[in-house]
């Protein structure tokens, strides 16, 4: 199942300026973050929680950022 992370990516760029800076803040390699954003590898619950804290995403907005299905 593929998810659409375009809104999440927009928030990453807005807050950090690049995926590289955000991946560093998350403690992930750029490759790991890229695989997650391209739905090749899933996000762990702890990673979602950390990303929300770093990006100031409200708990009620988590589904919008992490669980929007990609339309094919």
C-alpha cells in the first residue's frame, strides 16, 4: 500500500529547507528518509512521533500527513 507523503515533504521543506537537514534531525540517513517518503519502507510509530514533534504537526493532523493513500 503506497501513501502520498507530498504534504509531509512540503512541511519538511518549509521547516528545514531540505530533506538532508531533516533526516539529520531525525537521526536517519538521507537514503532511509527517501525510502520512507517513496513508500518503499514504512515509518515506525516512534519515527512518526519524532517527525511530528520536529515539524510541529498536531496529533489530530497525523492521518493527513502520514496516512493519505496515493491515488494511482
